[in-house]
């Protein structure tokens, strides 16, 4: 089920946004643009004012951005999809690819560092800062290659799901289209084979998926294996423009590839996790157990956040904020007149039928109801809105076992609706007490605003559509969800409690992510810590802690650290601007230039404050 974005045509249209894996459209060459604009005027040549000079540094930044965009379009199927370009192959999962990425990034980093950034105009200054962050991260691609698994539910599942989305969007109207689809299936099979080869090579280096994560890997690939024929075989109606004979030959070729390469590819991954592999795996989780793992984790903190924080500092933030949230939740329990313990109150919530969905359709209905409440307040807080519609849909069944919640998929040329894909399994075990916070985070005014707006922005260099800054993206979504409290949308004490529960859950991640990946905290210790400080079920905590410690390390830090930074900067602006402060202007400035590392965001908003202080 989906819903149209609210019709706010009388508002100023167009805000920008942030987007974790994408970011902006076309900034043409500056001099050409000025020349064309001048040629379109009716004034005689003598009346045309000379174009402002463009510095060598600005030209250099644009050139670097052009080269990065070309590089991404050559190496990333998703970037080609978002760029509206034909897709001939899926991404390679090979060491040579990582080596090429590292070499490219190091060369580009040296070129960025040769530019005097302080002399650049605002747009090129921002772009240069983002490029530098991107190249600094890419310079470690070869070192990262062996330390990150390709088979785990998030790292592997997203890659496969992206490939499925691309295949589902391929045109099948001509003989050339049919041949192109078959070539993509060949590339898909190669991708699965490369994932198996990497996993095998990692094991030869004594880098193995820890024992507690193996069940999730097997569930993911067994699910893919069982659903391959349905997912990869195009529906007959997609072949309506070709002859029956062409369709029959094509369908036979699809089945041949599924049978002889793709299913064996899945099975080869599954076969890797045999008794010998399991015996050699460790019960201990966390990247720090691998050679160079601690150094890699520190790089990931910097890559995801753009902040210079140590694991110890992050733990301390988590512990302090967690204690503050518990005080607020205790106050709500007191107001509700509950006399028992925290755990007893949570048990009463879990058994409360009000917070149980009877079906996936019921889940969707509740999400849309919460969104309707938010939509009425949006004009007070935002001056620019995305044109793209938004909605909710259930996750692919094969992915539900490995994911706690779900994920937001931004609009694409194939599917122009931004959707939150939710986990519709085990509904009897999933309380919806936190659903209001969750949907504000995932859709409006959270991810959908910053990602869809960023995709629609045509004023910045197109490469920015594809630059990823998780702490900005997730931090904004958490900040956006917290606006519901300021708007009094959590007026019901239970809704407010659910909001605080989600905040407590995300705050506890600061302690357990650093704990498991840097300080040697065990999986059991992490789960006990989170169980004491969150509302999540044992099933959810099991998948969450596996995610942090075996799948996408340090990413979970992005949510609370980004939230902290957005509120820190808003309070700074309110204090500095006093009566001049306008929350709509602040939000436009905060997300109007798209996603960026948090240290760059701070510099950017300090400039905003200075500009509005007079």
C-alpha cells in the first residue's frame, strides 16, 4: 500500500535532502552555463556584463567530481540505475576491484589536497570537502576487502536485493532487451560465484563468519535459493511485445541459467558453511578479533560519522544519554500510576493487544495513520518538500529472517515511489509501541524528505547523488522523529513512551557496538545490556547484535551520534540568532545541500548562522 505525498503546492517547492547512497543532479560546466544564459538574452553584446571569473580551484573541484562520477558509473550498477543509464553488468566482488578502488582514491585524494579549499566558493567548498571524505575512505578499500563479509544478511542481502530490483525494471520489449536480460543473469551468477570465492579465500586466511552469525547467512541464501525461479523469471506480461516464439526461447534460456549457474551458485555458498567451517569459526564476535580489525573499526567510525571520537568517548555518550532516557521513562511510568518494575511495565506493554498487529495490512494501516498526523504539521517546519510519493510495503520474504526491522528504498527511475519496506514476520512477537517513531524516522519527515529531496535537487553536481554519509542520514531521520515530540504528536503517554524506547534502543547501540567491536564484549553481554535498556524482543536483539558485530560494523553508531549533532547545531543556531531564528530556514540549510560528513555539516551551519546574524 502506498500513499501520495501530501499536496503542499502552495508552499515553496523543492527542498534538498540527504541521501545515504545517492545525492544530486546536474551542475553543468560553469562557464558554458554563463555563456548560454547570456546568449539567450535580448540585450546587444555590449550590454552583456562579463561573467564572474571562476577560480582554478573551483574548476579543479568540478573536474574531480566529474571524474568520480564517471568512475562510479563505470563500477556501480546502482549508480547507472540512478543515472538512467543502461546496465550491462552487476558489481564485481573481487580483490582486483578493491585494489583498483584504493589506487583511484589515493590518486584523487592527493589532487584534492593540492587545492586551497578556503579560496573556493560555497558550492565548490562543500563539494571538495565531500570528495575528500569519499577518497579518504576509498583509499582503504583493499585493506577493508578481507575484513568485511559478502554473505551476511545486510551486506550480502542488500547487494542481491539491489540486483533483483534492477532485473525487475529491465525492459523486455525487443530481442536486444531479451539478450540484455540474459547477460545480466550471467553477471548475477558471476556475482554470486565471486561472493563464494571471497568467502572461501577469507576462510583460507582464517577470517570466518563467527558461529552465531552462520544461521542467518544460511537462512538468507536458502531463502534466495527457494525463491530464485519466481524472482528471476520475468512475468509473462512483461513479454507482451515480443512474439510467442521469442518469449518461449527466452524463458527457456532464463531457466537454463537459473538451473545451471544461479542455483548452483547459491548452493556453493551454502556448502561453504559445512561442519569443518563451523568447527573452525569462533563464538566470539566483533571485528577486533581479526588482524587489523581495531584499526579498521576506527576508520569506520570516521567514515560513517566524520567525527573524531574514540570508542571510549562514544561509550560514555551512550551511558550518559541512556541514564537520562531512563529517568524520563520512569517519570512516564509514574504518571501512568504503574507501581511495578521497569521490566514488569514492559511485559504489560508486550501483552497489550493495542500494540499488536493482526496482519501485515494492519501494520501498514497504523503507519499511514501516524503519517497523517505528521502531514498536518509539516508546513510549520518545512518550506521545501519532495515531489516523489511515499508509501510502505512488506520486505521480500527471503530477507525477513535476517533483518530486525526493514529499510527505506528511495525513489528510482524504475520505481518513483519512496518506500519503507517493513518486516511482516512474527507479528505476534513484534510490539508496535515504537511504530510512530519508526515511521517518522523512515518516511516523513525522515529519510524520505532528505533522500527524495536530494535526488530531485538539480542545483548541485550530480556526483553528490551517490555520496554516502550515514551519520547525516540516520542522524537526520532520528532528529526528524524527535520533531514529533516538539509538535506534540506523542501526546498520548504510551506513544511518548514508545518514542523514548526507540531512542533508548538506539542509544544502547553506542555501548554495545563499540563494546563488541573494540573492547571485547561478548554477544551475551551485549544482549544482556540491551535487554536491560531497551524494549526489543529476544529475537530482535539476537539479529541486531549479530548485525553490529558480524555484518555492518560501526554503522549503528550513526543514529544517535548524528541525532546529537543535529540538535547541538540547532541549539547553537537558536542561541546565536535569537528572534531571527526560523526553524524552516534552519531545516532548509541543514538538509538543503544534501548529505555530508558531520564535521562538514558543522562548518556549513556555522556559515548559515553567520549569514543570518545581521
